[in-house]
C-alpha cells in the first residue's frame, strides 16, 4: 500500500503498536495500545480544540489546534510520541485560522487544510513552501487530507466533495460523491478511498476514480469524525458523540465497536504499528470533520 510504504521508518516505541487520539472536548492527545488499553489518556494536554493528527514515521506527531477558546488562529505543534514538545507552535508565514486536516508526504513536507478551503504546504519546521496557498478546495470545511505515496493529495470537503491534487497544487480530479454528506476523515488503501460520513453515521468506500464500492461499509455510527488505518486491513474511527474509537475491517466487519471508550469528543486518530518484515513503523492518520462547538 502506497501510504504505508511512504510512512514506514525505523521503529520507535512499543513493539505492540500505538493508537493516538485527539480529544477536542478536553484538549488532550491520549495514547492507547492496539487492544484499546490506556497508556496515557493525557499524553499531551493544554490544547484547544485539537482537530487533526499526523505521524511522520520517525517518532514525531503533528497536532493541529487553535490558540485558545475564542481565538481561532491556527496552531500546529510537533511532539515526540512520548509526548515531549519539539515545537509547540510551528507555523510561520501568513496567519491562518481553523486548521482542519493534516497530511505528510514522503519528502518531509507538511500539508494543512483550513476551514476556508485553503491548503497550505510547509516544511516540517513550519516554513511555507509557497507565498500563497497550494490550492483552494472548491468547498469549505475540509474533513480529511491524505497523501497517496505517489505525489498526490486527496482531500474531502464541503458536502460530498473529494478532490485529488498534486503536491504542487495542480488539480487532477474532483467528485461530488452520491450519498456522501459532510465528509470527515479519509483513508487511502491501494485504489480505494474510505470516507467517514458524519451526517449519515457511516463509513463509505469508493474507488480513487469516484465510483461507489459500498455506500454503507459500516453504519449505525454516532457522528464519526476521524478515520485511520493500521496498514493491515483494519479501520479505526473516532466517534464524536459516542466518545469512543471503533475498530472494523476494511471489508466492513466489526472487530470492536467500542475499542476505546471514555473519550472527550474525539476528533482524530492515528495508528502507529510495527511492520513485521522490518521492525518498522507505519503511521496512518487522518481526520477531522467540524469543530463540535461550531455545529
């Protein structure tokens, strides 16, 4: 799988793998085992409305949030997976607001989508790569941003919108997907896209050309936001109103609908797992939908 390969790196951390969850309700990032056991429910704290997570494959987490309640200026911080701050406020350049989704490519570049539909490209030290936005999505409120490992970004936005772009900002394709409401996080797996549908409470599956594979791969969810994969055939979804993380196969079978419970409006999830063949990490993250406070 392209994304797993792009994010593979030397293993740092527990050999059992880790799940990191952003809680928009209490401003924390929690750490859990792949079996759902709590390692540290407040690994990172003191954030305001954290909305997106990304893992760089080298032991570092990137976290999107805002400055403070009532101050919607965007903050993206970098932390080790043990929770130590590397740079709690990375972004330089023009001030942005309401960060919505994050993605990292295989070249050390960071992509940030904002509520107004702008996607900016930065170095991982926070310096803008360009003087203006990489692209402007045709719809506001992006829900997910993903790098496919082949030089393209996929974004979900607006009402049923998904677009494909090069990492230099050129549009490749875009679709308004039938039946998809306000899309949240998305996951790329080979030639397929998995998208969280917050309105319908579902995970939907499409090909990367926009054809519906399953309009109800997983249903009965309660306001799903973030979505991630472990690179081994399992999906993890952050269910905001149920305050839990659920685990499912990519064929839609339930593994554990309440894998992690007792969360506080979870908005994003990252899965970091060892790769059996080389003892490496593949971090697969994505996701966010809308600030709970803005609904």
